[in-house]
C-alpha cells in the first residue's frame, strides 16, 4: 500500500497501543517480580536435599572435598544419630558432640600426608552432615532464615553456599563462611577462569578482587561484613537472622538482616530487593573481566560443617588464630578427635530457605496457601560476646585425589 505524504492516522487508544507496545509483546507498564519456586521448610525439609556420603567414592573421590577432618553421613545414619532433625518446623544439622575418637601423632598436620582411607585416619574423623539441594538453579533470589549457626570456635569450618558441578568451572558463591574463631562473616565468589571483581554499592570492605580459584590459593574475591552479629557466636546471641543472595545477569548481591530487621516483604513472601532501604553487604557487578552469565551456572544450595581442613593443611592457621594457645594442642585434628564436648554449639538451625525467580506480569504473586512465615522472636538476654581475633585470609584448598599432597595452589568444594 502506498500512502500520501499527508496521510494521518487518528490517535485512538487502539492505534496508540499498537505503536507503544514493546516488541516483546508484554503490555505497556509490565513489571517483573520474584515468584516463589522452591520452599525448603517444614517437616519435609530434608526431602529436597541429597546427603553427601564420605564413604561413597563419587565425583570427588574423597571423604571431604575440602580435606576436612570429618565423616559426612548418609541421611539414614545421620537421622539415627540425631544429626539431622526437624522440630517445630526448624531443621537442625548437628555434628557428633558425644563420641571421643582415637588419635595418634602420625595424623598431625605436619606429619601426615592426607589419605581418607588411611586406617588410622578413618577412626579419627568427627561425624557431621553436608546437604546439597537436589535442584540446580540459574539466577535466583535465595532467602535463608537461620536461627543458629555453628559458634565461633576453634576447629570448625561451617558454610552456607552454592556451587556447580564440575567445580570450579560452574562457579561458587559463598554466602556464609568462617574459619575457627572468626567473628565476622566472609562472602566470596570463586570462578573456574580469570575474573576480576567490579564491586558496586556495598557496606563491606573488599579484601581481594581476583575470583579465579588459581589466584592466591583460591582466596576468591572476598569481602568481610563489619558486624559481629553477622557470624557465629555474635549471630547466635542476636537470635540469628536472614541472609539473602540475589543472582542476575547483571550482578550478584548478598544482604544480611539481623533478627528483627528484615523488610516486611521478606516476611510476607513477596520480596522486592529494589525497594529495600538497606544497602547489600556486597555487590559484584558483571563486567568484561568477569561475566556472571559465563562463570556461574547450574548451582546447588549447600549447608555443611567440616573441621580443620585445607585452610589449615600445615597447621599455620591453628597458631595464628590463637587456637594453639587456647587449646594447648598443636594439632587441630587432635583437638577435634579428642574433644566432643567442644562442639555442643556446632550446629545449624534453619527456619526456612526460599528460592524465588523472576516472573513477568502486572500483578504481585499471591502468597502461598498456609505459608511458613518467620516470626521475629524476642531475643533473650545473653552474655556479652567476647572479643575474637580477626581471621586473616590464608591459603585455602587443594584438589583432592586418592593420595593428596599439599599443593602450591588449588581448591575443590
């Protein structure tokens, strides 16, 4: 059809809508919101997780990919021993705090080349739990409500994190992590290839910028929260709180909301991070030197507590954190094996983990029927949290095999 140059179209609502409708086909003013896709809470909390079994030679070939002094138990055994329970809709993940294990001087960090199947070693590992979500995720908003995490104490290495198989090619996001008597939370990314972090709006102080696992012994691009209530003993004294991780093509962000400070939309199940008044602990922006879409794929959610591990392969951290002086023992492994009562507070209590993903539409998502809403309890009086030394970041982790030597670099989760 050929139009005269003076042809005009009447500006009716229908005609205007034809010109103004985006090429995506969504209505004008369409917004996206976060829709709940998975709810890890209630009596069936553990049904959505796989239990890492140290005695099964699987993808890693060793009892603990982080070379910890630990035996992770399968679900049935863990539940028989009371290490994985749900009471009043709160999931609890414990370590064995009752049994004293054998230990010989040949097993110390300085004398012993780590081999999980060494007969003497197998009698010395402390039992614990490591759970990994059956489902994998690509971009999500993860909101975790923790009532308790392992205390800041010598020997423990707890973490709440996400990783993909094969590691490190699919990436790793550490939301909660600390070593021994750390008093503040560490957040980090680890990547399978070169990645220089571009930090955005945040409240934490960056401690490193290179996320590549081969750089600086897999330190990752690490930041430390400046609040003692963000981790361990201080976290527990305050009644816990909410950790939030938002992962998009443009950025990865982490927030921490101490108990009683979570935005109302988190508690109602309709989260809108863009409207939160609190800056995130950290923002990692995608950039030419670090593409989020390229480096982070198919991630699982993980909660675990290990002991000692590759962060202390030569015993250095045991000394620098004051644990040698505190315990009177030169070996982290010996302390873990011989002192079950020291780990009474080495447990997680999880009120729920909810995973949301972006959904396009004009209305907010309905709150699920009979949702599990976290009540903000009053915090009982507790003794003041003692000052703890700040844990410096040191070489971490090794790539395991049947017989593992202490390498120059490396990490596997």
